[in-house]
C-alpha cells in the first residue's frame, strides 16, 4: 500500500477537532444548553411537509427535490443527532459502482459483513456495522427512522441491515451505502439520503474513476454543508501512485477540499475471506481508531457536520419559499385568465340586452304577430287608443302567438348564452395552453362548454321567465299598478316585460329597435310609448333584467369553476412561503444562540441539499 503521509492530507483526529473550532465534548446537548433549536427544527419540518409545488413550473421539480432532501435530513439526521450529540459517530461509506466500498468496510471491521461481488450493483440495501455496545442506539431507529431494521441481508432498499463487529471500537459505526451512480434509481436516491445522514462522509473512488462527475457533485454538496469529509483513493497502480494522488490532491484543493484527509490504497489481492491485507488498511484503520478513542475529536466532527447542515437550512428553505411564491403567482395568473374570459362573456350578455340585438329575427317576428302587425303598420298615430284595445284583446284571445313569442325569447336567449359560454371556454383554454402550468392542467373537454350546459341554460331561462311572471303578479298588489294595467293578463304583461328587457338601456324600445332586421317602417314610436312608456313596465323590466344577469353570472361562474377548481387543487396555501421563511428564520435565530453558530457552510446560499 502507498499512503500519502503528508499531514496536509492525512489528518489525525485531534487535528479534526482543532480545525472545526469545537472542543466541547457535547454530552448530549448544544454547548450553550439552548433548548429552542429542536423546537424550531420541528416547526421547520412541519412547514416543509405542508409545502406543495404541484403546478408545472421550472422551479417546481428542484423545489420538490430540495424539499424532500431537507425533510429527509431533518428526520434522518438533524433531529435525532441534535437530541444525542454523544451518540456513536456514523461514517457513511459512499462511492461509485465497483469502487470497493464493501471490501473496504469488511476489511476495516475484519469480517465479511457486507456483500461483495462482480455483479453490479452489489449493495442493494445499506449495511450498518457497529460495536455491540452501540447496537441499541442504531436499532432504536431514531437515526434514519424511515428504514426498517433487519438482522439479515435484504434486496429491499427500504431496510437497514444491522451487523455488530467486536473488532470495531465503540463510538464509531460504518454504513455501507448503495452506489451513488447505480443504474437503479432507488439505490441512487437512497445513497444520497444516507450521505445526508452522515457525521463523516468517507468517499471511496478509484484511480480510474476519481475524476467522474457524479462523485464531485456530491463532494460539492458536502462542502456546501460544511460536512466532515475523508477520501479513499482505491486500487492505485504502484507505478501511478504519486502522479494520481498528486492530481487528486490538486483537484481537491481547487474545490476548497484540500484539508480533507486523503488515503491512497494500492492495487492488491484480497485474502481468502475477501479482505484487504492489514498493511494496506492500517493507516486508515489507525486514523479511525484514534477518532473513536477521542471524545473531543468525535464531538468536533459531529459539530462540524451538524453545524454546517444547520447553517445551510436557511438558504435552502429560502429557495423553497421563492418557489412557493411562484406557485401562488402562477395560480393567480391562470385564474385571472379564466376570470377575464368569463367576465367578457358576462359583458357580451349585458351588451346583448342593451343594444337591441335580441329584438331581431324570430323574436321580432313573433312580437309583431303577437300585437297584430297589419294594424300596427296602418294605424300608427291616429288610432293609438283603439290599437291598445286590440293589443289587450290579442292578449286574451290568441294564446298561440304568445306561446310562439315566449319560445322565440327562449331560443334567442339560449343561442346567446351557449355562444358566450363556448367562446369563454375557448379563450380560457387558449390562455392556459400558452402558460406552462396551465398547459399541464388542461384536458380536451375544457376547450368547450360543459356537456350539460344546454339543459342548464334551458332551466335558467324557464326559471327566469317564471320569475318574471311572479314579479308581475307581486307588483299587481299595488293599486296604482292595477289601475294602469288591469286590462292586461299577467302572462301577457310578463311577455311585454321580457321584450322590454331586450330593449335599450332605458327599457323603452324605439321604432328603430323594433324595426331592426324586419324592414318595417320606423314610425311607431308613439305606439311603443303607449305600451312601454308606463313607468311600472319600465321598473319591472329593470328588475327582470337584473334577475336575468344575476342568473347568467351564476351560470358562467359554474362554467369558470371547471378551470378554477384545477388551480385550487394545485396551488399551495397563500401562507406557505411566509411560513417557510418564518420557520427558517426561527431555526437560524436558534442556531446563532446555540453552540453551532460558528459553523457555516461554504458557498452559503448557492448550494442546497
């Protein structure tokens, strides 16, 4: 074995303690005795767990990943470790596929506790090796609580195989993690989770793969958290030892990792038990033995990693809060597009009732049939009184024209409402399709109005017509109104009111409005005044119009709700970002008042778990 014996690269345990700046042995609590940090972390965990990033925005996937990593680190490491600073030091052994992690762990504990082989990936579930005296702490499940403890190997990555090894000194445990570049997604995810739960990260790489991108990404993350790190360069050919070790040391220095202990293991044979020769592993085993025997050194390592992880929380949570703000803003923008489309639909209906368009076509023809068009055109000025009498007579003797007029009103209204609903749905669909979050929420049916809308429109119109008749009947209790309209039947007066609703803003149709589209002479204003000029009719028309518009708004709101319900299901609570920031600030305040205030991660604010 060739080992880089340079003190700059091979640090002893006391040097680790001196480098971290922590010399208190811990005794199970922060040096200041501060009790607010666990509560603050628990509050932060709740805030992270409540955050949702369901809308398909560029920031959503990173936020989900960061949130999951933070939750795991809080559950797996920060909360349990903070409750027991004097618990055994956990060394997570991670590295690339085939780097020799399991062989190294087996050799350090002098027993075949972790499976090795030529098939990759070999390590499917993590293996934790500790001294028998430390077994109760790890078996209790406070650390890495999401992994089920087992006493035997398992292919289930959700289990943690616990093994005791008397050769391993108390106070120190090794966790053989899955490959960080495993072809199995679950293995890679688990490897990252385990590394975030480490007091000390022992990275194992080889002379052939030490420059690979994946290990360096994890090393950058470790440096960002201020975690304690040691490295093993394995399987180095004797003739390349100096060159490879020097190059790796240079790369570490460039990444501000030059102070991390580096151990170089030469290419060698394993014995019959699959273990490396003692002479190869002796420097590394001695380093760990000194670390296990020195409570101050172990405490220093724990505090360095724990303090760095705590300091890294605020910038990471800040990014979650920003993503939550973006989620709310996107949901609001989508809702605004929908509401704008349906507001336009309501305005179109209002305008349709104001500009006389509803008096065209079939409605106008049926109205003329209703009052007697021939008399209407021949006796415009001289015979207003007798014309009014004929209108009254028509109301009583000719039910068929009244029914036809009512049907024409229903048809015209139905066409208008179905048209504006279809147009609003199309505009809302187009608006969402142009937005990445909206496009992900769309389904084809939203491009059109609801399938049952025709039935609901028909019901709306009939209910409105019934309401008009009830309104006329109720107003009939006014003695003055009775005196003015006693000659009219309630149904006939109701039809007059409905026609007035379709007229101008003042609810008095002009000759132009009634003649529009029919080619009739525009000369009947006096007659129209005789029918519609009555203030009672105008008042009823105003009430009926407001009732109709209210029903239409309710109808269109129900159509818009098809869209709004989707954003409501996906949007985070409005207070999510504020609660995340508040919880992170509380943790930071507690950290600054605790024994971890001096530990700060490198590149704070740029690297996240």
